[in-house]
């Protein structure tokens, strides 16, 4: 089998950084293989992707040693234009690779740089748009697309160039569950065609694992920890992955938990289907079913809500309404998850809650006051907002100054600022990056900084737009622990998310937005049990819930588990099928 990618002794350190992002990495990928790269945030995954397509060393400055070869040709000495013909990359931030005004122009841009004949372009453009499911006219403005549709467009631009090697760097980070599944379906189709070697950097593993031939694991220091068949790597590196804070398939987490509780599972599953087969030998007689404990509700008082949206409609320009007669209450101290497909209006609704979009009189109320009557500085003291794209809120040249900005604006002394900033740097794993430029951080580091800049101000209401996307497990859990602490202390949290695990484990209630309307406002269990709602809003239940639906029956008054802990709590080992 021919070699598509050969990496030998690869070490790279970014200019201005003391620590190398990659250290002595070596591996070989054969033509037609689909390889998953796992690693913690800041562990060098995106750096590796840039090395594969020649951006390092031709564009990104730093110290490089070792070699990367594509089809035998060295990337470091080959012209960048030649490498990008063979290696297409889809970045985690689509805006980093979009530059044209219209959709068709964007897809054509790369083809023009390849000097493709004009008569061949329309066919390639249409095929790429169809493959990605981007349902818009070619004349649509790029800047009017939702974040998810921008990601689809970025993917279409790469596919239109027909490279032999495809590198996906967190391709689903901005997509709803249905959009993520669409990307994985595209990868499956490309894999079946057999014309591409595919490298995927991804945190969402549950829907992807059946496509993966090999797994590479990078450690926190950018060294290669393991390389092998997916089941073997995930099983033998289970403890290391936990220590590194790397996401694993949820059913693999369940398998490890059940083995620890005494259940004998012969196989180590990495998909829901495999988990169902692994559990099958443990006959129903060997299981004792309990009730999955739903998330405890707060004892809400009868006071008015922290946020009230009453009949809000909104449109951009003269286009179709983005929000249609939205009614929604968020109670004081509640953690409300706002979910729905890309383009449903979630971010538009959030911008009305911080007055970056002006709400009509009598439609948005904050703590019983019409938001139109609240001065800007007072609103900023009350409501904090974490943008979906972290760069949209950065204003300073260093991480330290970014954190200090809001405190200085409010007149804190420099001693107080320094103490509070140092606390946040430690809490968010950014202490070694205090002098770094916020725009040069990894995506996960940018996200943690953007959350920290809001939490440092201690507002009573926080609106967070996808606060955990692009995070490794350790940092995502650390963020969620902070949200839970704020929640317990009475802070009102509205979290826009596509992460159904977050919804299952942390939300008090869920508001489902679709087509600019609120379709449901209920508990997570009520949403997960409504198959029609899930289908309409393009939502998917967590993998553990999907597995539970296949193998468990809830007791009267109980609910099927949606978390690993809930699943394990439902079962007690019996004499049959127990190690």
C-alpha cells in the first residue's frame, strides 16, 4: 500500500513561545486510510494539521525540525501552491478561510487559483455545495450565513479543489447535531469513494468512530503517545486519555464504568451498536433496573423572571424574520439551555438580551425592566455575554490585559486587578500565557479566555454562546464546574449549545428554537422523550440515552438515563454475567 503521509521527528515551536507545540512526532499514513488525531487542547493537533498542508513553515513563523512528506515530496522545500493542491484543510474557525462576498465566488476562488478552465467550475461548485448540504443560492452573501453554514461553505471550498489528502480540523465545532452528522456522512461518502486519505481532528467521537481506521494520540507536551487500531488504542489508553482530559466515545466511558462495577463485557465498544451487542450476553435476568434520577429542580419562588421575552420578532434588513413572536421566561438562578439547529435564531435572540440588537419596546425585560430603558453601563454590570466566536470580544494585546480590561474600566485599583486576574489565569489554565497575544492562542485557549473575561466581572446574568465547543474534556469539565458553582450561588445562566451531554447533565430546563419560534420549553427528559420534537428541531439524544432506549425499560415514574452515571446507577450486578 502506497504511503500518502510520512512524518519523521517533527518538532515545531511557534515564534515567541518557549514550549514546543509538537515534539519528535513520527508516523506514516497509507493512501485511503481515515485517521483520527486525539489530544488535549493546546496539545498540537491544529499545529500538526498546519504542518501537513504546508502552512507551517511557509506561512506560520517558528522553529521547525524533522520532516513531513506528502506522496514522498517534502513539504518544507516544496512550493506551498503545490502542497495545497494535494492537501485540503478545513479549519475549526471557518471565517479564517473565507474571503469573498458571495457563496459561489468563495467556492470559485480556490479553483481560480488552480487555473481551472472556467467551463469546469460550475459543475465542481454545484457538486461541492450539494455534498455539504449548503442550502442557499450561490449569490447569497457569505457574511449573512450562520456559523454552521459558514463551516459548510469552507468545506465546499476544499472539496471543489479535489485534493487527494483531506484534513478536517474540528469540522463540526460550529454545527448543530444534524449538521455534524451531515459532515460525518460526507466523510463516510468520501471514504467509500476511496480517492482520499483523510485525517480528522475532532472532539465529537460518538458518530465518527465507525469510520476510523487508526487513532493517533498526542499528549499535552505534543508528543505521540499511541498509534493503532481504534478499539485497542481507546482501551489501553483509557486512563491516559482521562488524565490528559481527552474526550472518549460515551459508550466507551460506560464500558469502563460497568467493568469497574463488576459487569463482564468481553468487548470494548466504541459505538452505540457495539455497546448494544456487548450488553446482549448479559441477559435481562441479570439486570436489576432502578430509576434514572432526573436532575433535581430548584424550588423556584413566585418572583418575576430574571429575563422575560414577550412577543419578540426580528429580521435582518428586509429579509425573512429570524425571530417570530418569541415568548420565553428565564427564572432567577436558573440554568436554561437554548438549543436548535443552525439558523434557528438562537444567537439573534441572545443579542437582543444584551442590546447589541435593539428590541422593540415591551418585548425584552431584564429583572422586570424594559431593556430599552436600561443604560449601557448598567446593562453591562448586570448581563455578561460570551460570544460564539471568541475573537469578536478581544480588545487587548495580551491575555493579562484582556482579563484586566473590564476591571480597569470599572475603576479597580491595580493591586485588586492583579490579584483577581492572577486568580482567573490559574483557574482557567492560562497562567503560562499571560503575556501571549489573545489572537495567537489555540482555539480552546481562546474560548477559555473569552469565558474568563466575563466571569471575572461577576454579573448576575450570563449568556454564553457555545462556551464549551472546541474544548478538551478537562477544560470543558472545568468550565462546567464553574457554571455549576455560579448556578448554585444564584447566577442566572442562559447557555446556547449543541452539546446534548451538557443539556443532559447540567440544564434545569431547555428551550427549543426552530425557524425563529420556541417549539418547546421543558425539562431535558421531556425534550429527549419527544421524538417528533427531536426530528423537527434536528436534535439528537446523547449516545447513552440512545443506548438506554435499546436495552433498558424505565420503571413507572422513572426516566431513561442520559448520562454514564445515570446508566450505572440504574443497574446493580447480579450473579449472571458478572466478573
